[in-house]
C-alpha cells in the first residue's frame, strides 16, 4: 500500500518564510559605534569572527578601508553604516533603516579623546586650565555623553526585541571621581567620561524592570593606531583588551547591570 502525505499550502508558506527569516532572527547582532579604528574596529573583527551579525558604524563621508576589507571578509555578517553620534538626523535615519531588527549588544564606543597628538602638549591646550576651550568642551559632551544617550534612545526598541538585551559603553578611568586624578589635564575628556558613567548608571535604573543589562568599561591602556610609534608601558594590543571584554560581556547578567568594569570583569573604581 502506498502512503502519501500532503502538506497544506499554508504550512508550506510558513516553512518557506521560516527558512528565509530564521537565520537572520537567530543570529546575535551587535551594533558598534566608531568601528573604523582602534577598539571599535577590533570589536567588529572579533564579533564577526564569532559569527555575529555586525552593524559597524562610522562617521566618514565614504566607507573606511578597514571596514570595507572586513565586509569583504565577512560579506553576510558585516553591515557597514554611516552614523555620526553627534548628528540626530543620521541617528534617526539608521534607526528607521533598522526598525524591527533585534540588537543583542549595543556597543557605544565612539568617543572624542583629544584635539591634538598625544605627544603635542600645545594640541591639548584647550583642555588645560587657563587656556580652556569651551567650544571643545561642548564637543566632548556632545560626543561622549549626548552621543551614547541619543543612540540608546534611538535603538532601545531594537535592544528590547533581542534575546541578550545589553547596552555597553566604553568609558575610562579618567572619569573617576572617587580618586583624585594624577594630573590636572584633559578637562573635557575627564569631565565627559565622568558624565558618561553617571548616564550609564541612570540607564541601568531606567531599564532594570525590563531585563535590559547596562554596563560600562574602562578598557585599560590599549595600544591603538592613534598612538603611532609611541609605545607606552603597560599598554596592550587591542585584541587582548577587546577579547577579555567580549568574554565579560557574554557572561553579563542582570546582577551586573550598572557596574563599571575592567576588561576581565573586575570592578573598576569610580
């Protein structure tokens, strides 16, 4: 006796839709701001290598070579988008473009560090008392504090729709207020990082009841491209710092929300 089975048309349609949509829906997704260099670029590389969908954002007029190369290496995983975190229009445009896309980890990495080379004290004159440049201070606040807040407001529904529900910011020990700074310099950077830490604590309270985890990191001394040939003692390659941070981010739970962390997961004094 020959037995045949017939699948209803509606079931076939459902199977087809699931096959097309499920791979995108199952893949963890990370959105990284300032991903064309330094720590941000390393995060993009390592998350792509882990098989995540990477939304790598930058503020350049054209796609940076580093991200174009990464996209060629992982054509189905890396998506490069332009988004200046100080430009509300660009943030809104990308949020509309990504509407409905779950974002498991929103990584606020883009930051303004200095206006001149690290070796040129004159280039940092705007951050020294007596020659403070208040236009520069505004730019520090707009980039390092308002930027992550704007991005969080724009993409919070994407985070809500994800499984991991994590908001991460790259901060700095320069923002510590419980310990006196070693020197009175870089006013704009130090002030903005202290404000960023406060903002992240507020977000942790804001989203506590929604199961959204908020954490922020002091990455430590990292030997990024902007240092050029300058070798600083104790500084580690980006891969070392970022690798540790990713492991820590993977293991975060709600009890960690609101913590200021070092790459390996220890608390960073603030």
